[in-house]
C-alpha cells in the first residue's frame, strides 16, 4: 500500500514524493504548473486538485498506480470548472492517464466506469511520452499509438 510522505522540491512542500516527482517532471519538460492552487466547491464538499497547468487550462490529479477512488471527484471537478482533468496514476517513468471531459457525461478516455465492482484497467490508455510538449501543444498518446489527443496553449 502506498503511504504519502511530505517531500520538498524547488522550495515547495508537496504532500507526497509522487507529487514532487511529477513537479520535477513538469519542470524538466518546461511545463508551467501551480501546485494545489485553490479549493474548488464541488457541491457536497471542497476539493483541492494537485496541479493546474495554466498554459493549457488543465487540472491534474496525481495518484499511485491503479487507484480507482478519485474518478468521481475528477469527473465532478471537470463538470464544475468546465475544464479537462488529467488523472495521472503512477510515476513519471510508468503511468497511465485518464482524461475527464466536461462535455462528455460519465465518459472517460479509454475507460468507462459503471459500477465500482466492474472497474478494470482498459486495454488501451493514454501516456505522456517523450516529447509530449511540442511548441504550443501538449500531446497525449494512446498505448497503441493509434490515437493522440492534443491540447493547445491558451493565450
């Protein structure tokens, strides 16, 4: 079982080493990010997303690999803020990404959650591959390489 451990990186205290590792990864890839920028009212509770990527208008939630619980909050975050949410599970070297689209009801990229007992990893998933930031675009690539999803920098 994964146990979070406070970790300092770049003068910021992160709630886990995993989050600090992702902050370092974002820095190495010259991807501007803000750590826990604000609490968002989700109606029934308040939620603090891990990262905000201001240039792309994306929320990012970081979790250890294969943790299913955060799906509903990521979905609600996308709906409430009208912004896409990336749920990244795993470390920068080995991870999967789920995309929550505020315009698609209960439909997630490459995974559909129906009942908790039916949650399974998909056969196909997204990744941040080498060179995923290309000039003004952030590119997510499917594990099969058949599909890419692109986000263009906001001005």
